[in-house]
C-alpha cells in the first residue's frame, strides 16, 4: 500500500516537472520573439521619425521656393488667402457667382 502511494506521487511529480519545463521553454521562446519584435518596432519608429523630418524639411514653403528658383525658369507667385478653397463645394459656389463671358455675344 505504501509503495502504491509513493509510485503515484512520483508519477504526478514527474508529470508536473515535465509540464513545467515545457511551459518554461515555450515562454522563453515567446519572450525572445517579443524582444525581437520590439527591436524591429524601435527601428521602424526611428525610420518613421527620420522620414517625417525629411518630409517636413523638404515640404517647407521656404525650401520649395528655393528649389523652384533654382531649377525653374517660370515665375511663381503666392496666392492670396481668399483664393484658397477648403472644399469643392466652396469652389463651385464661388465659380457660379462669377459672371460668364459668352464668346458669340453681340456687342
């Protein structure tokens, strides 16, 4: 009877030891994957930050004006604030307000 209890306890203990080692190995693999993905995320965030800096610098009005003056012979002028339309509907309303000139109109 005593041998039966010892045998059952050894089997249960062995099973729990085996199960614990499996769980520990799986969590170690998952932690390595998490660390690898975190380094990738950090690298991508750094690239995104640098790309945003490049975009903000290259698209700044003063830089665009310099590039236009340097590489183009055409003259460009700034538009007035009143000429900026915030939506297509605003543009169409303004366009309908202006008078149209007919080509074949008698003078």
